C-alpha cells in the first residue's frame, strides 16, 4: 500500500471511528464544485491534483516495469544488435491519456479503452451526480471532449471531474450536534495522521520538528497539525487553499463521512472560494494567535524528504 493510500485509509478510520451514530432525514448536499466560475478558475488545478493521484496509483507499476527493462537489457550479449530507444520513455501523459509512438516520435492520445472493473469500490461519483465505473472512464471522457473526439458525450463533459469515490448516494444531513463536534474530530485526525507519518519517517525535517513540538507541547498540538495540513494542501503556494485544493481530503471521504462537505464549506465564510490560514484556524476552533504560518520554511525544507 502506497503513502497516499495509507494516509486516506487512516483518515477514513479516524473519522468513521469518531462518527456520531445519529442520522437525520436524508437530503442532497450542495455540490461545492459545480459553479461555472469555479470550473473556469480552478479547472487546471483540479486536473493537476487528480493527475497526481492517478500517477501515484501507477508509480509502483512503472517502477516494476523499469526494473524489468533493466534486467532485460543486462541479458543482451555484446554481439546483439543495438537496442532502439523507446520514444515514449520520457513522455508523461496526463490522466486519461497514454503515450503512442509513431516511429521515433511520440504523442499523448486518449486511452482507447478502460479495463472492466468488477469491484464496486472502484466506482466514482462525478460533479454531475452520476456514478461511473472507474476514474479511468471519467478521465477518458474528459480527454475525448478536450480533443473534440466523436466519442465525447457532450461539451459539458469537458469539465467533468470526480466529486467523491464510491457510488453516488443521497447524503444524510449533518445535524447541528454532529457539526458542532466535527472541528474536534478533525483536529484529532490531523494530529494523528501527522504523528503516524512521522513514525513512518514520511515527513520532511521541518514537519518532523513541528510534530515533535506538538508531542511535547500540548498548546501547540492542534495548531501545528492544522498549519501542517493547510500548508500541505496549498499546492499552488499562493497562501490560500482553494476548494479544488481540498480535493485530496474531500473526495476519498464523501461517501464515508457525510459532514465533511458542509464542514469544509463552513471554512469559507466569505464565499471567495479560498480558505486562508486564519479561516482554517477559526474553522477548526483554534486560537488565531497560535496559527503561525510556516509554509515558506516547510517548502524550503522539502528537499529533506526521506
């Protein structure tokens, strides 16, 4: 199991563990990513985040293939004809695309066909509230519409993206009692995930220092964990977290934790589609004076990752 999968398995475990059993009458939750304005502003960012997750899923397979290729090359004798380099070797295609070689040139084309998925856990719910068989099908359809292929189901599918993992469902209402308790549960999760990654030596040195301080100083425990996650989510390094940048913690949990969407929605009280560090701390009920922004230090120290 890779780092990404472990993080979100742990995330799901903590939030489900603390989940309150009482459920209100079911109703739909407003889709936070459905507005045309948001799609236009953050479409590239969302695709980047989805692509990063997709590439992580394939990383082990690519590493294995590279090792196999090295072993095969080592077995070639000195009298063998020279090996022809693969033009796709240095071509990186986005999600829903594969590299296609034509002689010594290469280009990215839409995946011709996605594998049949029988595992219901591979299904995804899109921003159109439609259940698709897999993330591959969503990425492929978006590619077909981007390239104006005849297989495109309509121009509106050019903006299709994964809302959450699992089949589409009617989400129960997050009750007032559950919402009031959610900041505490989120703080618990943030700290426990940070601690787990530290134990696994999967944090850079600055993150490790923050985690050690949180272990020894109870007044810094929640604040350090909150700052760490906020900096980690700010992939664009613009000192704010867009709703699309929340994708890595929102999409995997929507089908398991019905309060995650309204909670994250509440973290953007001014509705500008950006969550500042101040808003993040207030949302998690952490004193503003404890939320010291350290993202520049963390970014500078990123090269110390094990």
